[in-house]
C-alpha cells in the first residue's frame, strides 16, 4: 500500500443507514478503506487525516469489546467476528519508529583509561604501577563497552513483525516498506523466544513490545492465508455511549439508577432491573443527566431521527428520581440527549462544538408545574472534537456542554 492514491479517497463517512453502519477499517494487500462515524468532519491535510485514522482505530481498540467487533455480512448470513489485534500492530510499529529494531546489547571489554571498569578483569589482565608505599595504581583498566547485537534471533523476529505491520497498516504512516526480513515464519520458535524474553525482562516498554509480538504471531498462525482483515464495529452507538461517559461522566452513576421491585403474593419479593442513565455529569453544583443517542438528526435534520417518547419519558423519570430521592435542588437538575453532528458542515448553520437544537417534554406532565428536568434538551455534539477528548474528563468540554444545556432552558 502506498500513498500514490490520495489517502482521503480511502476514507468514508458513513450515513448510519442500513448497509452503511460499519466504523473501522477494511483492508487487503491492495487497498484499504477507513469508515468514520456519521457526522465526522475529515480534514483536508493528509497528515491530519492519517492522525485521525490512528485516533479512530485507537478508540475502537479501547472502547469496543470483542463481542462488539462484528462485521455484518449479507442479509441472512452469520456475522463475521473481527479478531484482528490492531493494538498489537500499533505497539510494534510505534516502537520501531521510536527506537528502530529491537536489539540486545553485547558486552565488549577494552583496555582504556575511561569507562565502566570491570575490576575483576582489570586485576587479571592489567599490570599496575607500584608506588613507593607499595600500593598498586592502575593506569589502564579493562572497561565494559556495550554494542548492539544485530544477529540475535529476537532482532530478526522483530524485523519480521515490523514488516508484517507495514504490510497491513504501514500505509497509515509512510508510503515505503522496510526491507524484507531474512527469516521465515516459525510459530513455535517465535513464541518460545518471545515467551522467554517476556518472563525475563523488567522493562515495561520491552514487555509491552514482546506481548504485542506474541499477539501478532498467534493471529498470523490462526489466519495464515488471510489477505483481508477487518477491524471495527457495526454498533458504534456503544462507542458513542462510552465516549460520552468517559468525557463527561461521574464514576458513581449507579447511585442515580431508579430501582423497582415486585412484591409477590406467592414466593419471595424480587427487585427489578434498575433503569440506567448513560451518564451523570456534575458541574458547578448542578447535575446533568445525559443520554447518548447515536441518532442521525444532527446530519439529516429529519424529526423521525430524534429520540422517541419512550426515551423522553425515561429521562424525565431519571430527573424525578434524583429530585425526590437524591436530595438535589430541582432547579439544579438538567436533562439532555447528546447526538452526533458536524460543526463545520450542518443544516443548523451552527459552528459551536455543542449546539442546542430544541427540547422534548412529556405531554402527561403538568405544564404549570414544569421542572427544569422535565424539559429534555436536544444537544448535537461535534463528533471529531469528542473523539479527540477521549482520554478522560474534559473540563473545557463539560463547561461548554453545561452552557449549551442551560441556554436552551433560560
């Protein structure tokens, strides 16, 4: 794979309609396509696009579980499980760019006046000068020098893995392939060497490299003739929910789950499964109950692509539970749906990261006694911005989201 083809032509932003829901990468030895989630704004600069692709794949590696990584095939066919160890490939190729090929250092001993002295060898090999008081002085010592050993098997295995990485995902980084390794694939030898190295190293970076190489080799052994690979998910809504929770959420959200119970006339009473809000955000002594909706409204503007009555009523129930049972001031309880959109290209002529597009209320609620949490705010969120804040709670994003929610009510 080379960059003779514009890398932007390898990218597709899906519509989240039937047949166009996959987010991730589909590739073979001739070509590859990267699929971004609905509402994503692709940059024009090739370097930024490569950076976005790597960020997308990192997110999929971190925020999907194996059961989520399935590629739906044609109708009525069984879903194809996606086991490609993308993070292992990233680990190996990133190590190569930072350090070159992994090499062990070999001890070489030389006679010198400077360096790390090996006194045992110095006593055996060097002749001292005897001072007047009879004590010896060593003018020359035997010193230890380190030199990389390029011929060790572990280095050849790393070269093999690096070449495999470039064959699969190297086009994300540079257009050129490294030199073909001078070693043939041998599962048992490779695994034995790497397992031994893994058990005898205490350097975290090296341990991560050896583990990644093991994951690669096991994958290659399981799929020896696989020329195509897939990594991604048809259920990006789960990733959307986890991203929202990571960037905005509190860790103890279980405290805010409304619970129910069956009181039975026959047999033991039974607790029913609790309703579970996606995310609880707390900011400036206010609580925001967030429901991550990976819906298409932010792209289509079609009202059928908005959350339905069931979702609206569920959010109001969450707000009422917090009001009555968590002892929060009801004036400080807010509700919102969070949906994806593209702030640089949208129907709302909006350019903020968070845009308030309206609110939903329950017709069954008393309009004269409406609480703030009864008015569920519809917020569209710039997808690319959210994905680049994936590593944890973002004070900047939290403040802007709170403002967008409260502006709609005020």
